C-alpha cells in the first residue's frame, strides 16, 4: 500500500469517526435533555453542548486516526525486510 493510500485512509477513518461520534452523542437521552427535549424544557443547558461537542468531535477524529496510524505502522514494520548486519 502506498503512502498516499495510507494517508487518505487515515483521513477517511478520522472523518467517519468524528461524524459518527457526533451522531451518537446527539442521539443520547442525556444530550436531548440538555437541549430541552425533557419535560417542559427542564434541565435545558446549552453550556453542556458548548463544552461537550468539541471534545466529542476531537475524540471521534483522533482515536480512529491514531488506531489507523498504529495499524499502518505495525503492518509496514512487519513487511519491511530486516537489514543485514555489516561484518568487517
């Protein structure tokens, strides 16, 4: 696999992870309660959205990219032939 393919795959995995993390976070009952979907808007707190959303997005983007990079590094290391030792 070429270096460009690995880089493109890492970016794609990171994008899917970030979008997936935000979607999962958005659909939780806790988040919906903070956005005012509770009984008579009790517990509405947009501060939770402002603090949690960037962290969820970053975690969703970074964790898959790190795992992808680690996997690519391990596979590249396994496929690389060992260099022979010089005997003088």
